[in-house]
C-alpha cells in the first residue's frame, strides 16, 4: 500500500483520480489547488489527445502534436502513478493496481473515458480493427488509418461506419468524413467517401451538409439510418460493410463501434445496464457507489455531450464538490459550458455551444444560452472559427498538461 486514508483534522484528505485525460488531469490539478493530496493513476506515460487527431488522419498534422506528458502535474504536487487501475473496493475505499499495489482514498474520482465494444458488431473485434481501423482512440490506430488512405489507389472507396448515440465526440465522425474528403479531393480526386450512419440526425448536421455541398459535391455521400445506413455486420477479410439494405465493399473502412464507460467503471460497479455511469449532476458522485465520482465521457451527463471541453468543465465542478464534501460543506449548483469546434477543411471551422445546469436529477441545457455557427457565415468567419479551434486546443492542453 502506498498510503492510507486520512482522518480530516489529523492530516490532508487524499483523493485518487483514475484516468489522465482532459477530465482526470484537470481534476487532479484542481484538487491540488483546493489543498488536497492527489494521486493520479494513468497507465500511459504520455497522453495522446483525440481532438485534432482527424487532422492527423488527413495528413494535415503530425501525431507528435497530440502527445503530452505529466511533468506539469508533478510540478503542481500531483503524485502520478503509471499503472493500470484494476479494481475498486468501495467499502474499504481502496483501488487495486495491476502490480498488486493498493491505494487508499478519502474520495475517488474516475475519469476512465471510453471502452470500445468489440462484442457489439458481428465481425468486428480487435483483430478486425487491424484491417478496418476504428481510430477512435488516438495513437497507433490513427496512423494506421492514415497509412491506409495513403496506400489506397485513386478511384478507391472509403467507408465510415458511424454508431448510434451515445458515443464520444458526437460531431467527430462528420469532421473525420470532411477532412478525409479534403484529402481525397486534393490527392485522389477520383475516389469516393460514403458515411453509413446508425442515426437519422447528427450534431451540427446543417452546417456540415452545407459545407459538403459546397466543398465536396459528388465525393461524399451520407446514408442515414432510414435509408439503410446502419451497419449490422462487417467482413474484415473483404472490407465489406453489411447493412439492412445491402452491402458496401470498401478499399478503406473506418468502423467506429458502439462504446461504453472505461473498464474500471465496470469493475467499480458505477456503470449501469447502459454501460455508462449515472451521477449526481451537482457533485458528479456516483448514484450507485457513494464516495466515488465519475466525470468525462464515462458519465451519464444528461444533455451535456461527451467531449474534451465538457470533461474539463466537469473536472472543475467535481473538484470543488469533492473539496467541499471532505470539509463537511454542501456543494453549490454550478452551470457548465461546452463548446465544440469542428474542421470541415483547412481554414474552415464550425462550432456548437451549450450551457447546462442541474435540473430534475440531470444536466439539462439552458434554452437560448447556446447555439451554432451561422449557416450563412462568410469565409472570413469560417477561418476565424478554425483559428479559435487551434487556440482552444492550445489553451486546454496547456491548462491540463503544461
């Protein structure tokens, strides 16, 4: 055991944070600012960010620009342990790591992100992902999809399978489609891209489709659920995607499978039958296990989407709530904000924003407080939003990892 839990009044309260992404990293830093002792458990020595990874796929960015270390958190006094959390004993308030070490805590924050459900789509498993990459966790899969696009002959077919809700980064598949379409338009113009979707509507749909009509006419086709877009089976050997209306043979196939909360959420018994984690919207404390808080993609956050921006905001609210609870205070309700930028081409950005507040046990959107980019915005406005996206990425990665 690395250390034992404190008794308030006899020592500094200790919090363990599991997961070192935009939610977990931000929460660990915020908890330190509240004067708490914090241990961050994260198996990877460098974090690879998903925002902007679609630019890597399209050959517009290097993967190294997505990678960040944890020295900044260490400088702030966060103890960083590069191990994998395997189990949680909620009654004893202990986390067991993959080397057998146990960490005791006064409060536990889980920010495990997502786990891909390789059991959800017949024919698609981890082996199939080497032929038909998901690229939904940035890193080796990102580069694999990029290499496949580079190797594809001009005139080939690229297929993207988009999942039903909920999943990480709702606009992500459509930004990816846009940037791959840009790659094809500029490098392999006789090729075609088809998006097979398990939904009839998606985030920023009007903005994306208006851009596609202007930038990629005849190149990018979106097939919604009602037109047979839901992929029901895949054959990795032939790169065939089967739908209820027929099958599609692709030269490059990007399969984004259904998802659920990361594995430690299941092990800690904070995920319900949906695979996601119900939480109190004021404190982010689990509704299934007291003393454990869940933030980021793993949480059932009502109307708030699963995004890096959302995870970062939830981290701040959760940290304040944890500090208050450890000192016997009642946490105050706070509003949360989410802004999501997407690129449909270099220098062409679009965005959606929302404000959320606790209501009826959920996080609900505040009507009239958000919105999307104007549908008829000028090229200068689109370029400005692209610059805002870059600035946001620099700001959030600096705040969490710098």
